C-alpha cells in the first residue's frame, strides 16, 4: 500500500514526528535518525496500515517503540543522564529565553519516562488524550493522570507557584510594560 495518499501522509507527519523524537532523545541528530528509521519502518510495513485509521498515532507508535528498543539495546552504554558532560561543553546562552528553555529541558528530562512521554504527546505534539492513549497502549484516564502529575512535578522543580512566576522578572517586565516617553 505505498500509494500517493500514504506517502503524502508520511510527509505531512514528519514535523510532528521530529518534534516528538527531539523531546524523547534530547538531540536533533539522534531525533533525525529516529524519524528516518520510523519512516523506513512505516514505508516497509505500509501494507499493515489500515486506511481510514489514525496514521499519526500509528507513526508515533512506531517511533516510540523504535526509541525504546534502541534505548534498551544501548543500556550497557554510559549515558550522560544529568547532562553534566554536555553542560561543560555547551556555551552559555546570551538571552534569558535560552536559559528558561534549558531549565525546561532539564526538568523535563527528570520526569519519569511515562510522564514525559504523555506530556509531550499532549502538550507538544497536539495529540488528543485518546490518540496519546492509543500510542502508549494505555487507558485515557492513565494518560490524563500522567500529564497532570508531570505538570505538577515540573512546576515544583521549576519553583512555579503561580502564573506570576512565568515570564520576565519584575525589572524586565517594568521596562517592557512602561509607557513610552512622550
């Protein structure tokens, strides 16, 4: 079943697959490899895809299973789990937004795999709870619970107690929100 609509569907889902892969891997290069492997598997198993079903969920499932298979096979490798080695190699960003993003990524990486995966599928990839449940092979309630626990834990780790804690600090906000000189 390698017809044109199937091919177009694969192409259409590539950005979503890449975003999900980046969030799982934490590396653009590894994510690109993971997406490529996912697309190759999907293409070679196109005859197993049932037209009329959810192509995105099918592709996300392939990507997720491929990621965890690769992760299990690399279990004997030494990993830089806390990013200490990577942090020594990185150049400090010049803008606060980059620092905030780094904090977000660090905290996201600290979440248990199931919570991080559910949060990414719902929050970043735009899947519905039902689609995420299908991808993960879980109940919808389980996905909702994982997303909630992930959000609460991330807020704790980032020290966010209210909406006022998000965005620029008071000094920066005062400058950007001040009325221009007349």
